[in-house]
C-alpha cells in the first residue's frame, strides 16, 4: 500500500490557566454525584437518609401509674434546606419507666441531610412497675362513717368497723335476738308502752344500719315511750348482754335522770341503764336505795353511739361499754351498794324514760342485739 502521510495532532500547551479551568469543570461534575454539603440556597445532591432510632426497652418501675416518655427531638441535618434529603426521623425516646419517674426523651437524631425536618418519634410508655397500682388502704384510715365521727369514736376507739351507714348485720350476728327494724316493729317480739305525748314508732328518718330505726319522741318532755321483749328469757345464769345503737336528736339540757334500757324481773326493782347530769349511768331504786352511778364522759347529740350493758345476776353487778370501750365507772353493784340484788330477769325494754325533769327528746335506737355472752359493736 502506498505510504500515506500521517496526520500530526498538534500538542496542546498545558498552561496554568488551562489547568485551573479543567479543575473547576471536574469539581462541578463531581459535585452532582457526591454527598457533600451545599451552601444555603444551592441545590444539593441526594441527601443521606438517617436511620430510624430504635425505641428503648421496657423498664419496670417501682410502682405507680405508667408514664409515656416524650418523643425524640427533631433530627438536625448537616445541611439546612437540602432539597434532595429525605426527612430523617430522630431517634425514638427511651420508654418511660413504669414507676413514678417520667421516662426520658430521645436524643437528637443523627440525620445527615434534612428536608423539611426530622419526624418526631414518640416513645411508648413503660409498663406498670411490679407491685404498682393503688396502694392498700390503711387499717385505721378512710373517710368518716355516715352519721358517725371520724377517727376516734366517742368512746375512744375507731368506729370504722361498726358498719354505720351500711346494711343491717342482724342476719349474721349469731346472737339470741337481733332487731334491725327493717320489717317494722314485730308484734310477736315487741310490746309498746307510751305515756303522755311520747311515741315509739319505726321510721326512716335516721338509721345506724339499713334504712329504718325505732324513733322515740316527746315534744313536751313529760312522757316516756319504750318497747319490751321477753322472748330471750329466762336468761342463762340470770345474766345477759344487750347492745344498741343510739342517736340523740336533741342535746341533753337538764341534769335529769333518764333510762335508755332496763332489765325487769321479780325479787327486786329494775336494773337501769341510762344516765344523769348528761353522763351515762347505771342504777336502781330497790332495797339498796335509789342510786345512779355515773360515768365521766358527756353524752353528745346528733351522732350514732354504740352502747352495751351487762346485767349479771351471778355477781349482782353492772358493766357498761361505749363504742366497745368499757366504762369502768359503770362497773357497779353489790360491792358499792350493800343489799343490791339483780332481779330475776324476765323482760328487757329499750326507749326513753325521764324521771325527774321535763326535757323534750327526739332519739333513734337501732340494731338491738341480746345474747348470753359479750356482743360488741361490729356484729
């Protein structure tokens, strides 16, 4: 083949100016493909996405209500306003402990590029801690019972267990006789005695338990009214215990001598449980004289009180309790009053009898219980 003269490519002189231009072009080309930060206002490349933070683990607290932890804060991108970057969720907050402390929030999400801002991730609340929940109620605490007094009762002990304001407990009392008056005044158990303007009826105006009680009222203050039972007699060893809840609607205003209950029988005068000079008292007016031995604690009005008495024919003496606390001043009988003998009991009445004064009274008696052994106020 004939020799063809080769074309010579002219050499390009690599001047410093040309090198600078080439370097700038290469930098622009590379800028579109590399993940580099762009100055504000300059379109960036594809922003790196930040990994989603993992939620914390459940922490068992020391008790109390679960608290939801606050979510993670918005992740900050390395480049503000990077149009190509996807929103980077901030790392989720650790789960709040189930105890009393609040769970801590998450930290700042490590997003490399932010679009409109990282999305807040809310940590879920911790589970209730072991042993959490409502604390048990204290044994002596709680609100005051309906119609009663809070804390210490009139006799010096808590009355919370007496059931004031609750249902009748006669069905489970386990005594010889328990009268709730919920079915009215039974003619097969009770006989009624009324004098002057005094009345004894069952109504719903007040009740220690259930919804009804025996209401004894005298407006002029010169009458008496009571109900008597005989079905629990004869009493074993001529001894009985009687419990009643009493509510005085009117404060005692005189020093008169009154009875709330009395054991009657043969061989001696009645054994009285009532009071004088606004105090509880026991006594009689038989062979040992007319006497009433008094307690030293004033009887209040407009609150339910639990009274219990013992008439003991074996030892010829009385015992008395107020809200399950024995009133030692009422332990009286033959030792203090020579010649006193408990009657051979065959009847027991409950009501109001004022002997030597004129005093209006409006009172209620409820949950009467009678037995041959101590009863207490909780039955």
